[in-house]
C-alpha cells in the first residue's frame, strides 16, 4: 500500500481547521466506514483530537505557503 497524502480542511460553518489523509494510488480519502454512515477522520493538531465527519461537512483549504 502506498503512503497517504494529506489535505487541510475546514469544518463548514466553523473555524475548526484540521488535516485528513488520502491514499495516493486512488486519490480518495481514508474512510472509517462504508455505507450510510460514511465518514472521514480529521486530525486537529491544536487539540490532538481526531474527529469523524461526513465529506459534505468539510471544505478543502489551499496548501499553506
């Protein structure tokens, strides 16, 4: 399996900014489950938390410079 890549995201409607992982080979987010409860894990460096969100709740942020 290839190494993941990472993307900065914001939780829509908040100022929460975190990071989610993508598999290089498929360019798809790592998912904790499949089906109706589909979710991606987002890591928040400020608090050390990992939370799960539906993709629709996240917006991609530009890469930091």
